[in-house]
């Protein structure tokens, strides 16, 4: 059973605890008043991994609304890192999450009968019912929910390589980006209606030692020639995790922040930098017309949008100092020539 005294600690709910979420866990635990972290998952096999990282797994699936009943009143702080479903213009998963979090408090008592995932040291998964859930929910009444949503800079659409900031209107050019805009609008509306402090963090291309385009380069997948190439934006996964945690503490209500580093590169130049750092052959460059016949539609969609992101809010409002200011700085430290 979970000790009641542990439930009295402030809680953070992570929805979509993948690579970035796992990187955020030690940062949350390192805070002065370390919160108890709960991670929503619909994969029972992940229970042991999450527990080993210091999170309490709770069973739930954003595509199955009834499985989210126990989320009501569960946590004051929410990190929403889960992507939308893969079809349609509206983000149904975020709508389901908002509905679950906004359920009346009386529903929390009923949710106490729901089971939480538990994995013992041997990795065997079982279920437990937390003690003191009703009392913990009552203590959280009146506390303002702090909500951080991990969105994408793809909502800006094509900006023809211009420098832009968060005041740029969202003009999503594909379904994937339209679903993100849908999620942002739903959360902003919920924030106004429910008094949540919603911070939206728009994220560009994420990289890390285990998230570089090595396989693409080794396969020789072509990039666009210079006249047709597009500007891309980047953020290291460790920086991103820290930015999301910082946004929980310092993000402004209903405010957007670009989580982008100081890199100023075109896409093909990025591939060249990685290839050079790891002793690989640079990928060939082709024209846009040739790319239409050789590359997959999803890859082409990223090659249709060019923009450069200003990160002034990140530095001034969140007070964040980048650990990896540029891709070049990271590659210089991690090159494998």
C-alpha cells in the first residue's frame, strides 16, 4: 500500500513519459520540495521502468476515456507530453485528458476504488489502491493547477526562412500540426474556464546522442540542394526536459514559449555537421523537384517549412540558460571522428 504521508506531498502528473519525460524525472526529484511524480501509462510492462526512475505508474489510456477517471484531483502540476492521435484535425486525446482532470471532486472518491499499477522488485506487475486519496484530494481543493503542454513549432507553418517569435500567428499546413493547434486552443480555453495556469512550450527538432540522424545519413538519404533548402530549429533533449520543468515553476498563464536553442542552420547543413562529427559520408543533395519523386511524403512535409525561431521568452521569462546552446557546441563535445 502507498503510505498516506507520501500522498500529502505535492504531486506532478506526467502524461506521455517517454524519453523527454524520463529525463525530466530526476530534475523534478531534485527540486527543493521534491514532489511525488505520477506517470500515466497504458503499458503495464513499463511499470517497473517508471518505478525504477522514481515515478509511480498509474494505468490509463488517453484513447479510452473511462480509464482516466482516477486522474481527477490527483495532481496540482501536469506535464502533458503525449502526442495527439494520428488522424483528424482535432486532438481527441487532449480533450479526454481535460475532461478527466476537470471531473467533479465527488468523482475522485469513486476513483479511489480504481487500481494503480505496481511492480515489485522482481518486475511482477500487480495492482494496489492508494490510501488517503479522498483526504489528499480535499487538501488540494483551491490549489491552482499548473499545466505545461509540449506542443510543436510546426504550428507556425512555412515562414519562408524568416526569424519569428511567439507572436507569429499559427498557420498549420498539415493535419499533424492542426491537431497540435487544436490541443493548444482546448487547453487555453480550459485554463480560462478552470483557472489553470497553462503554459505552452513549442518544440522544434529534438536531438541528443541517441537522437541524431545517423541512420538516415548512413542510408544516404538525400537532402535539398542549397537553393531549395530550408532552415530548421533544434533543442537538446536534456535542455528540453529542464525547460518543461522550469515552465511548471515559472511559466506565465496562457503563455507560449519557443523551446529552441541558438542554432542557425539549414537542414542539409545540419546533416553535414553530424556526418563530419561522426566520420560519415555526407548525404547527396538534390533539387526540390527531384525530391518529390524520391522521398516519402512525411519527409517532404518537413522540407516544405522554413523558419528561424527567436528564443527571447525562454531566456528572459523562464530565465533558462541553455546547457547546449547550439548543435555545433554539442557535436564538438561528442564528435566520434
